[in-house]
């Protein structure tokens, strides 16, 4: 091998070593980038999961707020209706009170005009009590007759004040209506107070939940920022990895070219050596020198090549003249 060939081989070997070193360094970088990428991906997904957990809590609280608002509004509407009903009842009570005042005034006027100072209502109750006593008690006949006379006299007295009694009974009936209306109004008033209190509770609960949502939204925003931060880092490292993989692909091509060149040179060197050996064997045969085992193998190969060449000549098609 001449000096120039040796120099070419040395250069090729040097190129191969440089490419291999670059490949090794690049693979190390890629390995570290992949490791870093996996860590960033895990961190990115962790913060996304944390953000989704808070988002889920917020959604749950919003549903609670909606329900609280719905209940509050329903209670407020009920309170409004009951207030309207109570107002109507109070108006009716005022009317009934005015009616009683008129009846009482009418009764007093009738008593004064006819100079009657008896209380017809009380007189009627006395008559009813005496009649009940006769019905339920055992007494001497004379005593019973006396009571019957008293009843008769009282009935005559009551008859003279019949119109006043009717007015009193009307006033009494109206008074009962007022009592009933007042009880109804009181019942509605209590219901209004209870519903108003519940409505206030739902309103305060709604405000409390809204404050929690505001706090969680801040936390959600922080977690989302963390997610975006690691997502951006992930994207950058992924870009670097793609770039390094592209470089690796290019270096692999260069390494392949260098390897092919070295293989070609090695093959050429082997073929050159073989040709030299063939020449040596042919020279020994001419001189009649003894052949070594290696020489015999080369000689056999030479003979085989001759036979193969002749066979190819026979099989080759003849050329047109």
C-alpha cells in the first residue's frame, strides 16, 4: 500500500471516529431530552388534573348556587302572594270593624229612643239558662211554676227589644268573623316570617357559595397558569428533540456514507491483494516452484473463474453483424 492510500485510510478512519463521537454525543443529548420531556409531560398533566379538580368543585358549587337561588326566588314569590292575601284579610277585618261600629251605634240609638236599658243578649242567655234548669232539674211543682212565670215575663221583655237583639246578634256574628279573620291573618303572618327567614338563609348561603367560587376561580387560574407554563416548556423541549432527531438522521446518513466508503476501500484492498497473489501464483507455476496451501486455494479460484467466464461466453447471445 502506497503512502497516499495509507493517508486516505487514515482520513477515512478519522472521519468515522468523528461521526461516531458526534452520534454518541447526540444520542446522549436525545436521551436527556426524552427524559426531560417525560418529566415535563408528567408535570404538565399533574397541573391539568389539579386544575380540572378545582373546575369540578366550581361546577358543583355553581349548581348549588342555582338551587339556592331557585329556592330563594320560590320562597320570595310565596311571601309576596301571602302578603297580598294578608293585606286582603286585613282590609276585610277593617270593613267588619266598621260594620260592628255601625251596628253598635244602631243598637245604642234604638235603646235610647225607646228608653230600653236592658241587654237583650244577656236576657236571652238568662231565659235559655232557666229553660235548661226546668228540663234537667227535679223540683217541686210550685217552684217550677214560678220559674215558668219568670221565663214568660222575660220573654215579653225580650220581645219588646227584639230588633235590638237582632242587631246585637248581627254584631256578635260579625265579631266572630273578625276573630276568624284575625286568626287566619296571624297564621299567614307566621308563615310569611318563616318563609322570609328561609329565603334569607338561602340568600346568605348563595352569597357564601359565590365567595367560595371566587376563591376557587383564583386557585383554578393559578393551576391553569402552571399547566400552561409546563406545556410551553414541554413544547420547547419537544421542538429541541425533533431538531436533534433530524440531526441524528443526517449523521446516520453521513456515518452510512463513511462506512460504505471504508467497506469499498477494504474490498478494493482485498481484491488488489488477491490479484497480487494471483500474479505470484502464476509466476510460481511458470517457474515450476512448489505451491503452498494458500497458493493452491488461489489457483483453484482462478480455474473456477476461467470456467465461469467460458460458460458466460457460451450463454451470451450472438451480436448481429
